[in-house]
C-alpha cells in the first residue's frame, strides 16, 4: 500500500500541497515558539548585576513567615524592604569593613546646564526612559557595585551628586525624592545601566533622605559575617547576589509574559493546523469515493484502504514536519527579538539551542497529520464497491451522524462555556477564558456548516436566478448538489472571518467594559498623572491639595498581609490615603461602618476579608511590621478590591491624583489653579472624560498587540486553506467544464460559473462566521452586562472587511487561474480527467 500511497501523492499533489504547506508552517511556528519558551524557562541564571564586587552582602529577609492555626507556618514575599536594624549593622561592622547601601527613589527631574552643555529636555527624557528605575544611593556604595567615574569627581558636599545620563559636571539638576525636590550640582558622571538610573549623593545626604539601611556590603570573612548575622537577615555571596538585582521582579514578569504569549501562539498554530488538515482529508475522501470503491472492487480490504491513507499522511506530515523543524530555528531569533522590542521578554535571554522543542514540534506535526486523517480513513474504509458505478457527483448525505454528533457536542460545550462566563462575569475579561470558547464555537460551526449550505444558497441565489438566467441556475444547482464541496470551501473562510470578528470584537468589548467600570468608579472631575516619573512626591501632592475649591485624593499603593481562613498568609492590595477625600473622588460603596472612621489605628477592608466592623485584625505591613487594627468599614466587592489605611502607612509615591470640585467652585478657575500648581512639573491634567478616552486608547493598543500576533497566525493558515480547498474543488471539475463547453457555453461563461460558485462558497462562509460571531459576542455581551453594564458591539469593521475581501480575492484567483488553463484544453480530454 505504500507504493500506491506514493502514486496517489504524485497524481493528487494538488490535494496535498496545502496540507503540506500548513503543516510545515505550523511545525515551524511551534518549533520557534518552543525555542523561545526554552530560552525563557531554561536560561542559565543571570550573573549578579548590581553587587558584582563585594565579597558578601547582608540583606533583610525578603519573606514574611507567620504561624497559622490550621496549616502551621506560612510565608509570603514582602513588598517592601524592612531594612537592617542598627544593632545588626554594628555587629557586622565588628567583623571588618562595611559599606552601608541605601536604595531609595531619586530621579533627575530637570537639568539646567551652565553653558548649554547638554541637549534639550526631550533628549534627557529619552535617555531617562531608556534606563531602568530611578534610584538614589550613597557614593560609598558606588565602587563596590561596579560603578566608576567617567568624568568629574565624587560628591564632597551635600548639594553635589553624581549621575548617569546626559548631564555633565557643572550642570545644575533638580532631583525628586519621595519627600520633594531639590537642586543639586553635578560633579561627576558614571556609565548608565539598563537595570537602574542611579543618582549618587554623599553618604550623609543619602542617610538624611533615606535613614534605612537596605543592604550592607561586608568585607570581613564570610563565615564571621554569617555568625554575626545569625538568623536576623540574609548573607549572600557569589551567584546568590543576583537575588538583590533591582530588575529581578521585572524580568520575572517579562518571562511570564513570554511564556503566556508563546503558549497562545503555539496553541492557535496547532488548532488551525488540525482544522486545515482534518478539513482537507475529510473532503479528499469525498472526492475519492470512486477510487476507493474501485480498490474495494479489486479486492482491497477496508484495513488496506486505511493503511493507504495513513501512508499518504505519514509521508506528507513527516516531510512537512522536517521542513518545519528547519524553519523553526531560523524564525526563533526574530520572534524573540520582537518580544523583547514589545517589552514582553527580558533583553538578556539567549537564543536556545535545545533540541527538545524541535522534537516536540516534529512529533506534534506528525501527530496532527495522523489525527486529522483518523476519521477520514475510517469513512474511506467503509466505502462499498458498488459506489464505483456512481458517475454523478451528487451528495446524497451532506452530514454524517458522527459529524452531527461531534458538532452538536461542541456547540453545546461552547454554549455551556458562555453560560459560565455569564454567571462569573469577571472571567469573561480574561483571554485564557475567552479564547478557548472561541475555538470550540468555531469548531462547532465548522462541523455543522453543511446544514447551512442549502438554505443560504437558496437565499443568496434567488436574486442571481432572476438576473443571470442560466448561469444563476447552474451556480445554484451545482452548489446544492455538491454540499460537501461547498462546505469544505466555506470552512476556512468561516475560520478566517469568524476568528477575526470574534477576537477583534471581544477585545474591543472587553476594553469598553473595563473603561466603563473605571468610569463609574471614578467620581473625580480631574485626574492628574505624572509624565516620565513613577508618581508624585509629597511636596507636589501638597501643592495640588492647596488649590482652592477642590479635594485631592492621592492613594499610595501598599500591601497588607493577613491570615485568610486561619490557614493561608496572603498579601492583599491596599492603598494609603485620606479616607474622607477618597470617598469624594472614588466610589467605594460601604456595606457597614464609615470611611470617616478610618484612623491610624483602624482599616477599611473589602467584603471578601469576611470581617465585621469593630473586629480587631492582626495584619502585617508591606515591610513585615506587625499591627493590630480595628475594622472601621466593610466595602462591597467591585473593581477596587483594596483595603484602605491612613497616609501614615504610605511610604511611596502617589501614581495618580484624583481632584474633586467642591460645591460652588468655578471649574475654569480651578483648572487654571491646577495648571499653575503643575507649572515646572511634568504632570498631565485631564478631565475625567479626557482621561477615560486616553485610557481606552491605551487599552486598545495593548489589546491590538496580542490580537495581531494571533490573527497573523490564523490568517496565514486560513489563506493557505482557502487556496487549497478551492484548488481541490477545481481539480475535480474537468467533467463539469467539458459538459458546459460541449453544450455551447463560451469560455467566459464557464469561468463566470466557476467564479460565482467560489464567491457563493465564500458568502456561505461569511454567513456562518456572522452566526458564530453573533453567538460568541452575544454571550460575551451578556457576561459584560453583569460586569459593567451595557457595552457597544465593537467589531473591527475595517479589519473584518479587509479579511473578507482578501478571502474572496484568494478564492477567485485560485478559481480563475487553474480554470483558465483547463478551459483551453479539448473538452473531450477534460471529460476523461477528474484530477491533475
């Protein structure tokens, strides 16, 4: 049977070229994604980036451990550094020389060159944006951490600094810290690093700005240092110093983004490849019924028929998978570079040389091919010898019971999944929830598509029959008597248009819902955001708060740890803010108690804490300090699942200010006063409507990145599938073309019939896609209705229209080009050929 399989591949190469291409590209994409995943997961530990010179570093514990009643000791990662106690610093100093290292927010906010020494402010902003987090240190910590002067000298006075960037010695710079901003003179420069944008002060000035010692570089014997520290802190050395790198958390987040994205890419690649392969072989079996029947007539058993089909697929999938494994390593570096450029992967990840992703991709490709032909081979083996006598290409049964059963189960599964999102509306905003539903719904509609061919054809061709005479009648009847061929041609159009509309529409609707939810939550009239900085310092917050006629809420993010259900230590998001101004600027629905009762010894908690007003709760602050606070208010669940404390517990910057007009205040006068308060500062003041519009644009941009990556995969596959299916359908039209030519039809009329049939199949695919989109987006709309209220159906009409037009153009070209070649051959010769 292998010899026969080779012969059929040679004779029916048109039926397999699309499958071969789709599998090769799919395996190549899976291999590339696997190599990127391997680079992310299996990358060697990154060498320490900050503490590269010191032999040992004493650092505070970075975890909080608490004994719980039900599960014993439990731990959680601390959000803030607790610092080193003074007695520990003294004990370590007794072992040898030590260098205290303080790390705190410090950012150059303005440069005033004495003689035009540096470029303009825009150049400085670009330089600062390219660096890492703005951070201040004492100068004594510079040499042990690998910094060396590139110009000038070390700071000798408290009004002098050393910076990295475009400033030069002699420039005056304004440096912003948590407390406020102050002018300093640049006396030296160091080379910039991607991990941080440092500002070095004198040790005394650093201690004034941040009294807490965040790390201690110890030059004494490591064993003596460990003995002096005991269990009060961590002693790190060698490769372990990488745990103290400032961008460690950012790198971990980027690697998680990388893993999630390449997983989605690989999943969609496998999904669409299986769809293409299964559709191709399913239709191939329909085309080859007479061939299989003749083999049965000559004595071939059903098992031999199946072996022949599996042999064909094994040859195609093996060759395609091998090609894909060659393409994958070529594409992986470009994919990784693209992810790095999008900020979705760390820039230090090396290219992977692992063979495991290639082996997995090869096995996936061959497995996809064999699984795609599984059902088709079973159907081929059931072909009866009597079917060799059939000459007409009439589909007597458009949908098998097996396909109807699987399609019905898939449709019911999709409806159940959508119902689940309606009951749990927050899950509808997650791609991990919605994308699987889209896949299952698309499969269901694709399997049940033959049921729609006849009614859609009659509806669409009714106009054609009345205006195009015999040609319209031929198109209609050919379509109705070739339901499987039409459904097979419409299926890739369904996937192309349907996934474009579903994914694009879902992204837009979810963005609208999140934006609407935010809009209802924010009661403020104005929102002030920092530009080029992580937040506002206290002095700037006070300046805005001094504006007449407004109340300003400046929430500072923090974390509060508490034991949940007496078993698990959890870090809950919290905000430190003046509760009375918060209630004016943000909608924080109170179920019990009052926000006005939140004092320094109390806390407002969300409902899921399962606490009552008046309860005393044991909590731990962001740096691990314990506190016993009284519950002053219980808040309803909503888009702001925060616990709220007074400003006493906020040690960082306010990332956003909410400004609420007082009754009777003049909006124009207030806006002018706000602009004056922001003079000289990089702050963007926007009305609530302006801010929400900008927020929606930002959400749309973020959604488009992932959407275009996924759609790029889908469209490349389905373009191949469309062309492949049309070519397969055209390959068996020799007899039909000959009959038309012998009946007196002109070449133009024959080509017109073929083109109209292809366009009708595309139209059916679009109608099916519209139905799937209506079901999918309708279910999502019901879920989002409970989440945020009514949202518009935000279909990307331009993109959907372009994709639909592209699908139609591909179908027409794949019809006209081979059709034009066929009609130039003698009609008698065409009548005797069914393929090639």
